[in-house]
């Protein structure tokens, strides 16, 4: 990672690196709106601390790297609101584990990145605070829910960000903004200090401008954590070296069901180009089938909403949130939630509560969980035939702001290609794969078997080298 390597070798200080990042934020974030809050004073303290540690001879893998952190992760000393009114003024008691691991590695936190409220959405339009715009076209959405993280990286404000991905919220915005986004295997990265949306799906991961950078950030945050009993002990090995390894002889399966969906013309052409690139890099390209993949959206919106309705029950205005003056407990709940939650969050709570209600549990939640198990089994069989599975990251390039806000079901379909890996707990990366005719980024997604991060990074690194996209500043943020 160039930024870290410069600071490590003392060619440039972390303090100067941060000053440059803040200058860039100053110049372009008025147009983009990626940050909910920029925290220069704390960031300069962290940068000076990184410089002192480097001077004392510590070898820091992320020395002085300026980061944007999605606003659903705890950074001690800053607020964490999930872009929700109900969490305004909430100051977390500690760092999230992923954040404390970045800190230990020498990272510097520039500020809190905008997101869809409680990570529910695909456009960042569900933020209660502000819109975020796509740096490639300011009239378009950056994707979501980690839209602030993606836009901050794409517009050159920071070289890296953390996002969280429940059904695609790292990969979909990364693809919309033309950056790399990686969701690790479920259990690789601790969820301690990540505000819960759907606990069996949520994973933290990096957004960066290169595959090797994503590998480095992932390696730093991965690993078991006594504070999260769902973290796994499997060795993450060396994903950064894997990214340079190449794909000669590797079995790369193109997902049959993705192409049967009736792909957008430009996305189809882009996928055809990717197939040729993998072939010319020496991979063994074959079709591969995951028969239940098309059911993933239906399964996801039952499971994720059910878990959300249960997780969000804690926002009762007693422990969290503004406390309106009320006559009794019931009206306190009603009034604080009426004021505190936006429409999409309310919709998910209602949907989830319905799906879990005694008379409907078997018909919806029980069935969705069985279908989820069958989908995971489909993937396991597919990975007996291939090393990685490839499909598009997004069904169309970034859409216009406001285009889908009135139609939640169409919005939900934005996740059609990302949700399957989430339900099966698989690692998946999106890598920029070129542009549409209108100059909007497209992304290629690469999925691996559980704990198969290394083949994912190998294929992603090879694809990135083969396509060799020029490193240009997006149109909307040229100064
Ligand atoms: N867009 C999906 C949703 O709204 C995924 C969100 C996420 O991954 N956090 O649920």
C-alpha cells in the first residue's frame, strides 16, 4: 500500500499525509457529501502518534493511512449514529475491534462516513443526515449502504475505508463508484462495536483503490476475537501475496444463473470481456451453476428483516436515543421510534416482526432459513467444480438520485448479485471492470468458498492486472 509504505520508510510523514487528505476533503466533499463528520484534531493526534511509532522503529502495516469509517462502527472519542436520528449524540464506550486493529497498525481516522440509516438501503438515500453523490456523476447515487465510504475512496479523499456488508453494502457501492470492495467470509472479522443490523449476515470489510490494498486492510482486521463468539480461528494466511500470484490453471466458473437473469446489455458485454481476460491470463474458464441463486433476494429480505426487527428492539429511548417527555412507557416507545426511525427502517421492523409472529414463523422465517441452507449447499457443490465463481456486482450502473426511492422493491433488486454470497457466508470481492457508455463504473464480482479468501484475491489481482484500467480522477471531483 503506497501510502503506508511511504510513511514506514519515512519518505513522508503521517502528519503531511493527513494534511493532504484534509485538503482534498476540503476541496471536494462539499460536492460529494461522503463525510458526516471530519475530525481533524483527533486525526492529527493519531498521525503524530503514528510518526512517533515509526521513528521508534515499529513496523506498522498501515502507518499513517487516512481512513474513512462507516458511521455504524465505534471509534472511541467520536459519535456513532448509523445516520439515524435515534442514535444522535451516542458516544460509544470503546473502539470496535476492527477499528482498534487498524489503530494498532498505524491508521489515522479522518472521519465518519455517511450511510443508509442502520445500513438498510442500496443508495445512501436513507441517511437521515444528508445525500452522498457519486463522484463519477454527481446526479447519481454512490450505491449503499456504505455509500460514504465508497465515495470517499473513489474521489481520492482517503486511500481506504471500512464498510459493512449485510447483503452487498460494501460490494454494491464499491462497484457503483469504481473502487475495490471486499466482504470477508462470515466470522473472519469481529463484529464487536459494529452496530447490529442482521447478525448472521453482517461483516466488516475494506474499500480501497487496489486489490492488494484491500488484502492488506483485510489481513489487519481479520482474526478471532474473544469479544465476538462468531469469529473463526482459521488462519487468514497471506492474502496480499495471493493477490500477486496469478490465475494460471485456476478453475474460474462463470455463474450461469446470473446470465439467465436477462442482463443489461452493457453489463453482459462487460462480463464477456472479463471472460476473455481470464482466459488470456491462463485460467480455465467454465460455466458453473448455483440453481437457487435466483431465490436469494426473497430469502434475504425475510431473514435480514427478521433479525433487524429483533436487533432494533433495543432502541426504546430508555438506553439510547432522545427521550421525549411522555406520560407512560408505551407512549415513550411510540413517540421516540416515530421520531427516531426513518421510513425504510420502520418498513424492515414491520416486515421482520410479521415474519416472526407466532402464526407465520414457519411459513416465512422457518422456510427462508431452510432455503438458505439449501442455497449454501448449492454453493458447496459448485465449489467442488471450480476455485472461484464470477458474476457481475451490480445489475446496472449507478442510477439517478430519487429514481428508486418510491419503489422499495426495485431498490431491493440492486442487491441481486451480492446477496447470495451473504446468505452463504462466503468471501466476495468487487473489482472495477470498466465503464458504461455514459462513463459510469461497472464491477466484476469474484466469490470463493468459505475461508477461501486466497483464491478470491488471486483471481481479483490477476483480473486487475489484466484489465489495467487507467487511474483517472472521476469527472465529478476534478479540481
Ligand atoms: N441493500 C441491502 C439492504 O438494504 C443490503 C444492505 C447491507 O448490506 N447492509 O438490506
